[in-house]
């Protein structure tokens, strides 16, 4: 019988990066905030005629109550990268229905207040051959993440945020990382 705690402990040591998955792109989010501001202005437009000094205060108050920053509020999942043997794998954690943890959320709303993430499974795996150099490994990993976002459910139409990975990817010694984090060595 496999001790699940032991398996998780071994696997956790091999995690090396987490990539957030967002409901939408930052550009889409800010476009939606602009639409929200326009709606607020239209809703309280009559006040501006009679009480111009109150207009800005009311607008700012309504906007503050209904808007939120992108970075931590639009996250709907994570891809955790880890090493297993000669493979780089990504498993994903996705937001699940808070009333039934066994189900992925069918509808991912803007600015979700209550979030619960569960390990859904493997998003991808790529086997790395011995002759593959660091630059090629970086390209393979980036292509895999781009393909997920374009083609695979539930990632399709979402924003897999590789900006932080892009900042460090050229400095990573993939060959050595795979060797050191390989649980089968």
C-alpha cells in the first residue's frame, strides 16, 4: 500500500515554479473596469447637475466598492511545475465549487470572493532527452504553456501568466535542475 503522505512529500520537493491562471488578460480586466466606471457615471449622472461637488465623491465610493486589483483577484487556478524522472510536468489546481469540492466551477465570475482550489490533475508533461540543451528546454516549456492556453480545456480562453517565468527562464540551468530534482536518482 502506498503511503499518500510520503508520496506528496517526495513530490513537493520536486516543485520548482508556480504559474497563475487568470480568468482574463490584464487588458480585458482594465477594459471591464473602464466599463464599470462608465456605468457608474451614467447611473449617477443626474446628481452631477444638481450636486457637482458630491458627484466625484459618490463616483469614487461606488467604484471603490465594485472594483478590485487584477493580480490576486482574477486568479482561477495555478500550474505547478515539477520534475519527475527526465520529465518536466505541470499539474494544475483549479477553483472548485465551494458547495461540492468534486466539481470544477462551471462559471468563473469576476472578482470571486470565496475561492477553494483543488488539485485537478496533470496539465502536461514533456520528456527531456539527454542531448536537449537549456535553450531548447526553455522553448519546449514555453510552447507547451502556449498550447495549453490556446487549445486545452479548461485553459482555453484563460490567461496563463508566464511573465515571471519569462523573466527568469534564460537564467535556468535546466539540465542541472532536472538532475538535482530527479526523485529517481
